C-alpha cells in the first residue's frame, strides 16, 4: 500500500502536549499513529506547542478501533 494511502486523519487537537497524550493512548493499545503540526513561519520553522493545532493520523486498518478509543477518551474528559 502506498504511503499516502496508508494514513487517515483521526482528529485535530489543540496543543502538542494533548496530542502526545492521545498518541501514547493509541500506542498503548497497539495503534500506530503519526502527529503532524505545521510550523509557524517559512524562514524560521518553529511551532507554537501550546497554541498550535496538531493532526493525528492513524493507519486506515486501525481507524475504526482508534475512533472508538477517541470516543471513550472524549467521554472521560467530559466527566
């Protein structure tokens, strides 16, 4: 399967530290994930960890299980 077709967007999270928590949750459940965060500038490629949006991608084969875990995660946040 080509690399571009392997991944599916799971969610977008505000803040890198929150995305790292979700990535750790997915990893601990055997779901491979990748984080993508755009840099702020073209000349000085940096990111605003606390303020920037982070996209979390998962393998298409694991997308259904990942969505279920995200539902549980979001439900627990609302408590």
